[in-house]
C-alpha cells in the first residue's frame, strides 16, 4: 500500500526520538518505494535488491541528517539518488539522473515539493501583472486569449508576463533552497 | 546470485537488524557533530601553534589592540559562514553555491579597511606593510594548522550525508582554513589589514581548494 508523505515523516521523526517500532515500520514502508524508484531508473533487475538494501542502511546510519522541519521524501530520494549514482559510478556507467524535485513528481510526492512553498506567497513577489497572468493561465486554466480579455491587455503581453514571471519564480526557487 | 525470494527475505532480515539499534538523535545533530569535529581538531591545532611557533610575545597586551580583533573578526566571520555552508552541504538535499556569497561581506569590509590604512601610510611603506615580516610563512602555516581541523571534520562527516562531494569538501576545507587562521592569530603579530587580506586569505583559500580536490575521494559514503 502507498503511504503519504505525512505518514512517512511521522514514522521518521518518531524513529529519531528513539521509537524502534516506528523506525521499523518506516523502513518496511520504504522498501516498495525504493524498489520502484530503482526499477524505473535501471535497465537490469539483478542489482535492484542490493541497491534497496544499501539505501536502507544509508537511511538508517545517516538518519541524523534529516531535518525534522523539512519534507521527508525529498530527503529520502536525495539519499536514494546518491546511492544510485554511486552504484552506477562504480560500474562505470553514466546516465543522466533527474534532480530531486523531478524525482518527487515522478514518484508521486508532489506534495513534498509544494509543501515547501506557498503559491500565494511566491506570486506576491512578482509584479501584479505577471502574478495575474500566471494565476489565470496556469492555476485557473484560462486560455491566453481569455486571460488577455479579463486583464484588458494584449495576448502577447500575457505570454511575455507569464514567461518572465515563471523565469523570476524559477530563479527565486533556486535561491530559496 | 540469489533468487528474488531470498533477496527479499534478506531485506526483511536487514530491516529487523537495523531496527534493533535506534538511538534517539538530538536536534541540530549536524551542527553539533560539525562543531565537535572542529573543536577536536582545533585543540590539536592550538597545541601545534604553541609547540611549533609559540604564542606572540606580547600576547596579553595584544588583546587590547585593534589589529588583533580586526584579524579575529575577519577569520571568525569567515569560519562561521563556512560552517553554515558545511552544515547545509552535509545534508543529502545539499544547497547551492550561493551559500558562499556572504563571504564577500567580511572580505569587502577588510578590503575597505586595508585601503583606508594604506591611504594613511606613505607610499614608500606600502610594500613592507603588505609583506610584513612573515608573508612567505603565513599561508603555509595556516594550511598546516587546517589539517587537524579538516581531519576532525572528516570524522564528523562519517555520520553525515553530503551528495555534492566537491562543494562539501570545499566548504569543509574553508571552515578548517578559517578556524586555523583564527588559531594562528595566537602567534602572528602582523597588524596590517592588507597583510591579513592577502596572506591569511591565501592560506584559507589553499585549504578550501585542497578540500575541494579531496572531497570526492574522502567524503564518499
């Protein structure tokens, strides 16, 4: 069964406080997640269980590096990603591996990404025109033409505002983390 | 090769073994561990300063002077920024190289002070101000004193999880260099800001470069 970010995080923090049962529950819940994570990113099957076990050991021995105030799955997949890269490096294979945010989306943990930043707070840092253009086209699902009509500006103006606004947001997010 | 069923049973056994040992973890674990590593190495470096170079002869009085505190303010602020960056890079989620930007502040402040000092000094004395009496020894000594602190940090990193090993190595080297420079102030009686800006910084940069060079090898886990 699938566990949510909140559930995994609760087990993790309980484990950090010394609760062995919660720690065991966490590790058991992570096994299917890690198997599918590695299966998705490796060609052969034979090394997957090794990688799962190595990652479980890393999660256990490096658990002090998890910050209780941050998303758990981002930490989890950062560890798994490092184990995978290290494994491929040892076998001298090189493959591009997505960054942790992309992994979180692929593995169905977008909540851990979005939990980090409040959309409204982010948009409030942009100019009103850019914020409105992004809200209309990306959050409320309006077409560019509809957004242009409702804001009484030109369509190209909407497109430019969205483009510049997203670029500014991306820059800010990179600085933020 | 094991059959998949065996491997999966192995995973269950592994989890049982890991769950048998779950000590509680203190909050701010990374920071504590890094502070402990630096302190352990720092004690060795302090011993080295006294054993190899000796305390500066005017040590107690020097603590009332401006230049002593100018040097400490510089090296300690670099040390604190480097530790903050090291803590961030010790997490698997890492951080960006922008964390190193705050280093510009103490460097620029010291540069402003150096310019102000030189403006008050006749030009014929600039060279002796810049080279002091120990320019050719200072960077190497800072680098030497950084070694025990770097080793202390390597110990700290054994329980930590850096994923950008080069950046983490550079941050650890920078921290080791900055705290080594702080300790070297116990011996060094140079007083010009431009001296500190050049030769102390050079020693710290050497330590950071060495850390970046070694990071991918020594910080692997």
